[in-house]
C-alpha cells in the first residue's frame, strides 16, 4: 500500500550531512565539537592551543583525519605528524595568531592527498628585521622578545613573515595516519609585488577561503593583500602557482599591517560571493594601537574564472573580525565593534544591501569568528568561555535568525575547554544547500525521516527535461533507477530498526556541476498490539468509572515496550478513530455515562507507525458487607489461647462470598494468637470485584509498676490510680485481698501511738475487660517521723587578701547527724541559703556550697534538710571566722643602703611590732622568730600560723639595695645664657636619684640644668630611698663680650669667668686683632689681657679669641675693646 510521504515522515531539526569532511572541529584551548551527534557535542581530546587560526578535516563519513594550528599538524590519534612538528624544527609556516592560519583542501581527484594551506601573521617586528630574522625594533635593531607577547623565537614566532604557503599530506604515509610529503612542504605562493620593497616585508594578510570551481573537479583557494585578491586554482594537476589577480577597493597601506591584516575572508556556499572583514585601516606599530576605521565588504566571485568584482561596502568605521554566509547564500553576517560588539546581518536579496542591516546580537564581548556548520547553523566563538553561541536559523531575516548563547536553546557547551578568537574554516561548498528529495508542504529541505515498515514510500525531485538522475543506496548506485522518483520499502522480516542513506545526483547535462539530494530513512517495526479489556467495579445504582490510563500499561505489557515509546488516542468507535474526531481524554476517572461496551484505541509508535485496537469495557459489583476496620487486643499472657477474627457480621449471609485472608486461609473466620495487621478480601463467588476488611491486633503485655512512698509526720495517706476510668479494681495488703476495696483509690491510716517507721505493701490489680492483660501496681508505703538534728558551727580562716573566709558548707551534714540514730548522712539532701526567708521560700540557693565565699561576712546561714523523701527541716548553721590581728598580707618593700653595711635592718611579721605569743613564725631563712635582721637585698617570706585554728598566711618582704650617687658632669660653656650642666650617674650605682643646683632644695627628676650663666655652681644628687646626698662644685666658663681698660677698676682686664682653682689648669687663650695679628697668648693661671700690645694701648675695636680647653676642645669668638 502506497501513501504520500509527507503524511508519514518524522522531521528532524538537524540535516543529515553526507559529505562529512567538516564534521569535526578543533579550536581554542583544547576545545572541539563533533557533528556526528545530534545535536553537536563537545570533543575533549584535542591537543590544539591556538589564539586564532586553526583548521581540521575529516573523511566523507565524518571520521577525523587531521587538524592544525598552521605550524604543527596532529593526526586522527592526536599525535604530531613527524614532518609537521614546529617545535622540533620541522613545522609549517603559519601562525596560531593569524586569523586564518590554515585551511585544508582535499585533492580533487586523489583521495589520499590533502593540501594544507598556511597563512603567516605579517608581524611588523619581523618586517623591521627583513631580510634578517626578527624581531627587531623600528630602527632595525634586534630585540630578544616581541613586544606584544613578551616571548621570543620560536615560542611566539619563527622570526619571518612567511606569507601564503602550502604543504601536501599523503594519508598513506606513517602507517595510514598521514604525513607531509618530503619535498612538498612549505611551498610559497606569491601574493604580493616582489618589486615593492615594503610588500615583500609583509607578503600577505591573514585571510584565506576556498570554494569548489564551477567545473566540479577543481577548487579555488582565495586570499587578499592590500587591494588585490589572489585566486589559486587546484585541479587534477595540483596547485596552479599563477593566481588570478583582481584589483578592487579598498586599498590598505602596507604601513598599517599587521593590524590591517586581521579579519576573516569567506566564500558563499554557492561559490558566487565573497565576504571580507578588515579589522582596521590605520595602525600605529609604536603604540600597538589601531583606529576604529575597519570595514566589511561584499564582492561577486566568478567560480569559473576566479575573478573578483563588484565591491560593496556593507559597513565602515568599525573593528570587524568574523564573517559568514547563510547556507542558502542569501544572508551575510559579520562580527564588528562600534559602540559595542554586535553581530550584523545583511539581506543579499535586498535592492539596497548595506541598508538591509539587522542587529542579531549586541554585547560587550570581543569580536570573534563565525563559522557555518554542516547542520546549516552558524556558530560563534565566545572568547575565554566554555561554550559557542549559535545562530539557529541563519537563512531567516532579523530576529527570526534566532541567535542565542543558552545551552538549552542550541548553544554548545565545550566540557570545560575554552574558546578563543578563531574557528576552523573549510571549503565553503561543503555547506551548500542540497535539493529536497523528501516532499514537504514548504520549501524546507528535509534529510532525515523516520518511517514505518508496513508501507511503500516515494522519494523524488522535479522532472527536468534532459536531466540525468542517478540514485544510490548506502553508497551503492541502484542499477536501473534513472527516474526522478524512487519507491522504497523494507522487508518485514528485517532486524528493526533499519537505516538506509539515499542519494540522488541530478546532472542537467549543461556543463554545470550536478546537484544532490540526500535522505536518511529510518524504518521502524510496527508493534503487534492486540485487543484487550478494561474492568471496573462499582456499587449498586452508581455509574461505572474506568481508569483509562490502564490502557497504556496493558499495551506496554503486551509488547514489552516502554510507555514513553508510543502514544495513544482514545475514541468511542473505530470510525471516530480513523477520522480523528471526538477523542476521549486519557483520564483515570472516565465515567461511562453513555454505557459504551468498548472504546477504540489508536496506537502510534515512533510518531509514524499506527495500529487500531479495541478495549472492551466491563463492570462488576462490590459485595455489600461491613468493612469497617476493627481494632482488637490480644494478651500475651493468654498464649497459646487464640482470638477469633470474623469476616462477616452475624446478620450477613456468609455463604454468598469467597474469602482470602492475609494468612492464606479462605474461610469466613480465622484464629490468631499474635499481634499484627490482618485483612480479608471478600468478593461474590465467581466475581472479580472485592472489598477488603482490615483488622489491627494490638499486643498487650502484663503491666507491673512499683512505687515506694516515704511519708513524714503524718498518719494518713490515700493511694489512687487515675489512669483508667473503667474496669474492675482489686486491692491487696501485704498479699492479702482487702474486702470491700473495689475502687481506684485506697486510704491508709496509721495509729497515733505506732512505732515508727511503719511499712506495708499495697497492691492494686486492674482488669479493663477488653482482652488486655491485668495491670498491677505495687505501693511500698513507709511512714516516718522527723529526726532531731544537732546544732552546727563551721569554722574557717579569714583570707586577709580577700577580706573574707571561705567555707565548705557540706561539712555541716556530719555535724547535723552525729549520734542521730534514725538517719544517716547518706540519706540527707541539704540545700543552703544566706537568709531564713530565702530558705523558707526555696529561693536563691547557695550554688557552690563546697567553696562558699562569705563575702558579706555572715555569722550564720540556713539549710533545708530533706530526709526519707518527705521529712523537711530548717536548720541554722553558725559561721565562725578566725582573724589575724596586726597582720597585713600585702607585700612590704624596704630599702637597704649599701653605705650602712654591715649594719642590718629589721623585718617584722606584725604591723605594730608587738609580740604575740599565740602565733608560730617560719621565715624563708628558716628562722622562727617574730622578726629577723638582714643586710642583703632579696625576697623574704614568713608564714604566720595560728596553732589553735590551724589558720596561716604568708607575708612577703622585698629588700632592695640602694646607695649614694657617684657621678660626673658634662658642661656646655661659652653660650651666654644657654649654658648647661648634665649630671652623669655612674652605671654601678643602684639607686633612683633626683637632682638640685646651688643648694639642696627643690630637687628635680631631670639630670640636666639649662639656661645657666657662666660661673661656679654646686650640684646635689640625692638618693630617693634615703641613702644620702652627694655634691660637687662645677665651673661654667664664659667670656667677656666687651671690656674697658681705662683704669677705673671696672672691666679693665679681659679674662675667662667660671674658673675653678683646682680645675681647668691647662687652658690656653690667644687674642687676635681684626687682621689676624696675635696680640697676646696666655693661660688661665696668668693675668688677663689689659688691652695693650708691646706696652701700647690698642684702639677700640673688635678682637678675636681662640681658647683651647683641657680636653682639647677649641672655642672661638669675638669681643669688643672700648676706650
């Protein structure tokens, strides 16, 4: 039976790509994705670490062959090819920092050969060194590192601008893993003017793309430099090194490379357009800064002649980087930065293409690569992230293109690896849109279809006069199938599911390349669903309610299929099912108000295979019996006697029903002798509908409780058990039943003259009459009288440092009970309080009775004594504190003057020095007297003990040594009123000293006296501890600022003041006139200068002196002679 395909196919969101050369991408920092899964998924095995350029290639089945960063090639096992190892000195001449560092092109006719094209980064610091190896500065001087990377050769670059080169890989080499053919490596292609001295320094830009030639057996490899496109043809003979050169705008000056070289070049999948991004037009290599004056251009490309024409500037004054075409070649995209980073779209069908611009994305990210994928989507590298963005529908205009960075919406997670600027380019023809051979209601090309095994289907394309049609199945040409349509089917006995790949080649026989259509057909087996039934139970007079969700579980059980693998639709009859009208909702509570005998079920698997089955609707009735849960009690003391459980009440007919107990028995009753949950299923004989009656059997254990009650100073007590309201109560006294006592309470009386303690055991037995065990309560009743406790006095020693004593209050217990026969200290509970009112109110108890600090110096406290659990007494406890009279616990410091040695000073244990015969003394010197004599510094202690109370304390004495001062002085002379004397104490002195000048009064702590006039001074040094005063006479020297030798007896002689008779004996003085002539030389022992020279009076004038002091110090200055 034939059906129209479009009614049965399952459409997939990802197209099948037969030519799988572009199925594996490696890029960034060890990142990669594969299109061998749907959707694409991350690859984590890549060895690539590239900032920008990269390229990869797979075979037609999508199996990886190789990938490269432009200077090293890795094979499919991620091993470096021996003849393409950059860091081993055998690398290619590309650069990972070139926008498109590499592009791999299969040989058009030899499946073992691949051309690996490499494009170097045209670095200005290599150009500076040309023709020598770089890097070099702007003056051509060699430098060790590139300024942008701070790395040298070979890490950053090989030191040369290598331009465009190609190498040939033979996949038959290296055991089938491939390697570069010796002699076919780094073959340069000229993309510059060899006669231009500047162009030869740079050689190329960073742009390369490839597209299939119009003759179908050739490939154009295209690059661009300055204002020229270079198109190299690859055919069966290899690479033609004579390019087709097209000169078109814009013109980029050589001086603006290397930044002007940045940006992608892409051909359209149909091979008729080129799209180019120029990152900038102006670049300053000194500051490494580029202006925001780049652009994006669109060109026509003739894939027959290789010519480029018709330049259209799409946008200017931007930093442009990535470009790409949609799969239908009717939309252009670019990543640029103007005010922000954007992905722009242009409609190439528009009359004014530049003004058809649409913003697809707007962000603050850096511009990066766009790359068309085998699935028809465009992927966007997100720099330094773990994912790729995606344009899901690039054939659509504006927002309908659907750009996203959300993983759930099509963006690709990279499994922790990092994207950078670049993505791998391919021969753009690999992504060209194919013709549809699966019929649809619109123009969408569908290449993956799921079908059912029970029909014959038809693939096809339009019937074109003169065209030749060739059909293939799984790579094998189908003989005799030359029509524009192909009928396909699957043998029902096949091992399903079965997948086949169909391919149609249409040759128009007009010289153009054939075009292709592809379809992957997945045949699915139809499950063998059968008719079934649904059963429901109801009560008399009610509607039948069916659980229609059981249809799914019953169908699943029939064919052992997961319910998620098929869908169902429910209808009242088969007519509705076939037309899809009046469906019934799949609910758990379908009320059969129409009394339907059956429903029709349409089952659909794989969204394509259908089958119609019928489910009968059957209803039965529940038994009308009482199923109220019963709770019963079983006493374990009755074991092994049994308890009877009855399924049916006495007023119900047990013979109408069948029974099945949870124990497996089938009668209307069972006997049990253990607790637990039991139930019985009850149904009419021969019917399916049943009800369940539960029984909860609670276990009862014999209960026994015992309580001892101690009573004090009372003769009556009532025992009462209020737990149970109903039951039979029986009392026993010492094992004998008490007549007439049959309530839950019993009052016990004791004779007034009874001999205490009085003790009896009373027992209450309670029977609740509910099957539970007897409850037994024993009361051991003891009557007591309060004991007469002793009075208590607690003694403790006062702590002189704290000012109070500390008591262990629990010592009161033994005193209270001493010789009290009826009570033991172990039977007492005693709490202490500071006041009687607190004790009576049981408030503020003393919390640490073992170490009670009597800070308030209380003379008594109070205790509450509890004995026999009920005898409570208030007791008074006297606190007696021993005090040390005339003793201070504080340490005493004394001074011993060394000048008094060997005389002694006395250390006395008592403050006033009185003798107390009732104390014991023990000094640290082992002496036992009240006082001792010492004449040495040190720490001395004495322990003072009271032998009566056992109290003691330790007093400390610190004896410090001091002595009279031995000192020197330092004097500042000749300073008018600013002279000073500084006292210098000998370091061997031990005292603390104070100082005075002229008289032993008004001592000061400072050892310096300032603002002194010249003269004779007496200074005093006093020991602050009273060890004496030492003194010295000190002279402060001064000069006369003028003198008047006129014989009047006043200031007739110029001399030094402040001289001591026994000091400063060797002072030399010299007088000079203003011309430096020595007037007189003399010592302090001589008479001063009288103003004459050789007996003649010298005139009034200023004269200069030079004084050499005893210690060699020189003082100079001037004075005036007046007449």
